[in-house]
C-alpha cells in the first residue's frame, strides 16, 4: 500500500484480475508478485518485482509437456499444473517407468 495524503492506496489493486494464481504484496509505487505453487510467470520465473504501472498478465500453470516433451517417448498429456502423463501410439505400451514406450508383441 502507498500513502497518499490521508488515504491509503492499494498498489496491487490494478492487478486484481490477474492474481487468480498469485499473491501480491504492495509497497510505495512497487509490488512483489509471487506465483502460487505449480504456477510460473514464464519458463524460469515464479516471482517478480514491479514498479510503476507495468502490465502483468498473470501466472500460468507449469506444463511439464512444454519442456523436453515431459520426458515422454510418445505423447505427453498435460493433466493439471505440474502434472502430466505419457501415452504411446498404436502397437506400443507404456513401460513401467511411465515414460518410455515398448513395442507390443
């Protein structure tokens, strides 16, 4: 929050619509936005400091399929933030490691 004469201004208010998966702590003309667990701002960032009227589009779910196909040989299926499963194509079965596919005999 910031002091403006005798009133207090919520510096996080401008981001309220984009904070469904994040927390905002405001200061004088600055705010720190931290994504909730399993969410990120971009591929490597989960927290950001913003000053002034900078646009913040929100935290997105971590999708393991976006990095190295989630480690899957076959198809990577996004289930929920930071959770996925691997699937194999026709005539193949998922190995017990749940990542690689073996030819079906």
